[in-house]
C-alpha cells in the first residue's frame, strides 16, 4: 500500500527540500550581511585602491564563474571582454568626455556585443574545442588592440580623468570611489545570485550536468548557453570598465591571455559553482600579487604552485571545501 509522506511523518511531502531551501537562503543572507559589513569597514583598515582592485577582480571572477561553474563552459578568452570594455570605457571618458557611469555602460555594451559574436561562434563546440576557440579569438583581439591607434598600442590609454559620477558625486577621493565600486559590485553580485537561482539558472545547471538529457526534454540548449555567455561577458566588461575608472588606465595587460588565466585561477581557488567562492579566490590571488610583489617574477611561480595545490588537494576550492566540511559535521550531529 502506498502511503503519503505526511501520513507517516506528520509533515508535508517535500518539506525537507523546502527546509533546505529556506536554510540555504538564510545562510546566504547571513554571509551577504557579513560581506557587506566587511566591505563597509575595510577602507578604514586597508588602502581603498587595493580594496577596489579586489572588488573589480572579484566581479570578474563571479562573471567567469557564471559560465564555468553553472554551465560547465571553460573560456580561455574572457580577458577580451574585460580588457575590451576597459579600452572602450577609457576612450569614452578621456576622448569623448563621458562621465564614469556612461563610460562603464559603454564598456558593458561593447563587451555584450562582442560576447554575442564570440559566443555565436564558440558555443557550437564543446569541451576543449570550445576553450581553444575562445583562446584563438582572444589572441586575435589582443593583436587588434596592439595595432589599433585608438588603444594607444603598447602604451595603452593613460591618465584617464576621474570625472564626477552623474556630474555630481566626486570620484577623485579614493574612499568615495571605493564605496561607489562596492555598491556596483554588490548590485552585480546580487544579479548573478538571482540568475543562478532562477528557472533560467536551473536549466543552465541541467545543461552542465547532462546536456543530452536537457535536449531530450525540449530545451534549446544553444540559446541558453549563448545567453549565459553574453551575460558573463557583459559582467566581465563591467569589471574591466570599473577597473579603468579606478586605475585611470587601460593597457594590453587587460586583454592578454595571462588575464584569462588569472580569472581561471581565482575561480578555481575560491570554488567553482559556489556563489562566494570567486570573491574569496579573487581576494587571495590579488593579496598574493600585492604582498609578494617584491619577489618579482617568482609571483608567477607561486601562483602556479597554488594552482597545482588547488587541483590536487582541494578541487572544490576554499569555499567548496568549507561547505563540504560543514555539511559533514551537520550530518554527523544529526546522526
């Protein structure tokens, strides 16, 4: 005889799943509140410029994680969106006289359009072929930026002025600009969280886990992957444009393949497929680059060691390993 769950336990069927969802939402809110609190007090204990660099790269890593962590697509070309938006934003502010918000929007629009073109070409391939297509296109874009006059070649676009935000809010003060960058980062972070926890995000996860099954269920997976790619590219462009406003510079470093490698490392160290992982990973890598800058090129060797350690010892990343540990402790306590 079949008996419904509520007749044997006194609770509705599916209640454990609902409870888990509620618990997960509460945990996210607590962690978000903690992150906001740390962000608010941080400029009083650390250099605002360093913190803004962390936030820019944290957003870059979150954008990249949207693609690799929730769709399973590894891109080796995300630097073209990050750096391309940086160039467009810098050129718009310095040469065309745009305000920072318009420069950032212009950079995001360019990154979104470029992401649409690149995604349309790349998503027709899978696995390593997808990664190689994105890398090849990114290298083509790098040499385009090297040769095009408006990018400044090897010198880049320098001395980009910090114009008032909306023509009113001054951005020349680092602390004021920090809180602007923090607000933009939090808005983008919440948008990414909403995306991955929406029905659209559930389809992306289904594609990541079993693409043939998603196709058999009637989903147009190429459309979903293309939209995810464009969203990821646009948010990566937002990070690059913000970085240009902060450092008043757009250079070839922003579009180099090493930049794509760094964002892979940040996401892997923090934890792919986790909401807070890329933020933690970006903080670790940027801090490492900052505090180990005195050893010169050995910083790259150190990053390589960290990458190998992440792959061999904690594949789920820092946040992923902590989450797994907490889950085991809870299960042991309930047992």
